[in-house]
């Protein structure tokens, strides 16, 4: 069963590893940013109340092919969507329910909405490989390119891989 809430926090790798050791009852995953090898994120998808002080919390509003193993290349896409944009975004996600309706190599998607600001969304896309993500990103007919973040014309996209 998929969680209803997902919580995140950022920090030094060793501090985040200590949190993992201190909370073996949680579903915690450690990620490393692809472009900044010193940036780490800890991800709690246990569905329980957050253990992070100053972390971020999101409500799960949609998921496509939820995989409890969270394996692949991770794209974290931050979007700011007004009411009209949310309708268009939902229509795109409706197509992604079918495997042939989503981008090649996209294994799963989880759509999260900020608990504090209901117009802020986080889309976690899990790709088979980084090359699939790059190919899709460069498509001219990429429907998600129309959505921005925080007044910018483009979404904020951060790529992660699972840290060891």
C-alpha cells in the first residue's frame, strides 16, 4: 500500500545515515543529487508523522505504477500550478495511467501536493535509466514543459540517485 504522506529532509550524508539507524521502523531512503555530489536528501515514505524538524511534507495526490522498491533514476520536478493549470496537468496524468500513454522508460510517477501551499506540487518520476529521462526532456512535444515553478517559465528539476 502506498503512503498518503511523504516527508523529506536534507543534510550531510553522515547525519542522515544516523537518522536511518535511529528509526529502523521507518521506510527511509537516502538520495544523492546527480549534479551536486555533496547534496543528500532523506525521504520517508512510511506514511507516519514526520520525524524531521524543518523538513518538507507533502500529501500524495496521485500515483502511477507505485513501486515500493523505489528503484531507478529519479527526477524530482517542482511545479507551481494555478487552478486551470491543475486541470491540464490532471488530464496529462490521466493519460499516463496506461503504459503506452506515458513517456518511454518512465516506470512510475508520484504526484505530491504541499501541505502548506496547495498550488505547489512535487512530481517524482522514476525512470529506468538516465538516458530515458534525457530523451524525454528534450522532446519538443513534452507536455510538461508548459508548467513552471514559483513564477518561472520552467519547472525546477533536480535529479537524484539512490545513495549507498
